[in-house]
C-alpha cells in the first residue's frame, strides 16, 4: 500500500535541548492515525516538521514520497492542516478568508460554499471572523484545510471549541474523507475517546521518543484478551484447575490469570469459535465468555503514569 507519510529517524533540538529523539513511523494512504502524548512530549514539534513549518536537524519526512525539506513545493501540494490555534484574518469575513486561499491556490470560488456547508459554517460566511466563537473558528479552519482537496490532512486538536454535536459531525466528516476520498488523516488530540472512535492506529510519543504504535481496529489484532466465567460449583477450585488443564491443550491459547471462577486468557480472535467448541466438547460448564477490551485511556495510563 502507498505510504502517505514517512517519518524516518527524525531529530530536533531547540538550543541545547533535544526535543525529538530519532522518531520513526509511517502512515498508509487512506488511514486515520492518532498522535497521543502529554504536553511537552513533542507532538506539536513533530507536526510542524511534517507540515514544513520547521526543519528537522536530521532524518527525513516524506509526503507521498516527496522530501518535505528538499522537495518542499511538491510535498506541500498534498497537505492540508490545522495547527495549534488557527490564524485567521479577523478583519475579513469567513467567505473572504476562504476566498484568499482560492486565489493563492488557484481554486474556483464556487467551491467555497460547498466546503463551508460540509463543515457547517456556511451560515456565518458573511460575518467578520473576529465575531466568531472558538468552535466557529475551528470549523472555518477545517474548511480552509480541506478546500485544496489535500491527500494528507494534519490536524492538531481539531475538536477544540466544538460542542458535542460538532464533534460528532467532525467524526463523520473525517471518516467520510478517509473512506470515500482516500484522504489520509493524522490527528493529534487530548480527547482519547474521539481518537479511539475514529482512528485505525495510534502513535504514542513520550519525551521525544515513539513509545509504542497500537492498532485500534480489532480486525488488525491477532491476540485478544478474553474472560471465561465458569458456572459456580461447590468444588469451584477443582473445576477451575481442571478447566485450566483443558485450556492448556488448545494450541495458541495463553492463560493470563485466575480469579475465583473466572479465567483470563489470550487467544487469536479468529480461533474464538473453535475454542468455544473445544471447551464444550471437553465438558467445560461455561457461564459467560467475553472479550476484554483495553480502552485507549487504559493504555495511556499504563504508558504515561508508570
């Protein structure tokens, strides 16, 4: 699959302080990837290097194969972005802000209304942006980011100022862009629930280093945690011991722990049905069997509060 973004062994210092320490990751075309970490971890610096606002000291950033430093003009043609607090011409109307961009990018003005409706800011295009609320400014910034039909959309805290309905609309829009137009989306956000709802994959950064990269889409995950609950019995301990012996005979299963009449285990998700049949055939009396899903918040706490 084509790589929309490649970050290869990138380092960045400000003065004597090294803030980005050899990070590497890539994103395939059409994927939605989250970028997560505490304040000061290096998220905004990384995003600024990806969008060409600052240069890495060493390493490479490639946008659809084009080096952001040495082939800057070609690389930037693929990018639309919202970074930190979007800067708008506050003395101009929303429409005039978008019109400025159409002139620079040689885009027909007829597209302004289409994009404004898409992000839900069409009703306020005649107002000066100094009167806009934070949520309205965010919607206008998103309109500006997608006006040029970018193939890579880089968003830093895109839900800032949006009310719950606005967040739901944004989620729907981003999924539509990825699914229907194969737009690749890279999102930095503190809103872990939204990241989990929308992203295929999450890149965790900690103190300038990539800590881990996790897939969210369950179809990409081979080993899944399950909890097997046995029907209680006067001889529960004996039943649990016998059940663990049976489980151990099934290839590819790993017992993680036992608590009273519950057994936590790890298993390839594609073998779930075969495993259940195996248990029934061996006389295991099952009360419940369910997948134990670790939330993104659980993962975040595990990484950053250790």
